[in-house]
C-alpha cells in the first residue's frame, strides 16, 4: 500500500482505538500484532515518522488501561521497537 492511503487507514484505526466499545474488537482482530509488525517493517522507509506516530498512538490507546493488552504488546515485540525509537534523533509525538 502506498504511504498516503496507509496513513489514512492508520488514522482511522487510531480513531477507533479512542472508543472504549471497539477496544475488545481490535484486540480480537490481532491489531497489536499487525501494528507492531507494520512498525517494524516501516522503520527504514521515508514515511516512518507519520506511520509511527499513528501506530504508537493506537497502541497506547489500546494498552493504557488493560494489562492483558500490555502483555500482548510485549509478547509481540513492542518493547525492543520502543527502545530503538528512543535512539532515533527525531522526537515522536
């Protein structure tokens, strides 16, 4: 998928993650796994900053009040990705 529609879709998913009624559905659809893999695969791409902002906000919304979703994110490898993002010079929102 080209960057523009991909970012639009990620914004849509981020907006869904803001609704408490959709969090379980997102979790059941393995959204954390898909988003983590997408974040990993776009790290060297030119549109990484915008993609990472949308993905990280979505994962934050999903994980902030749920220990099971936090564990799911950790098991899917989000922690090493977050550590590598810390070392990137561009600040993430």
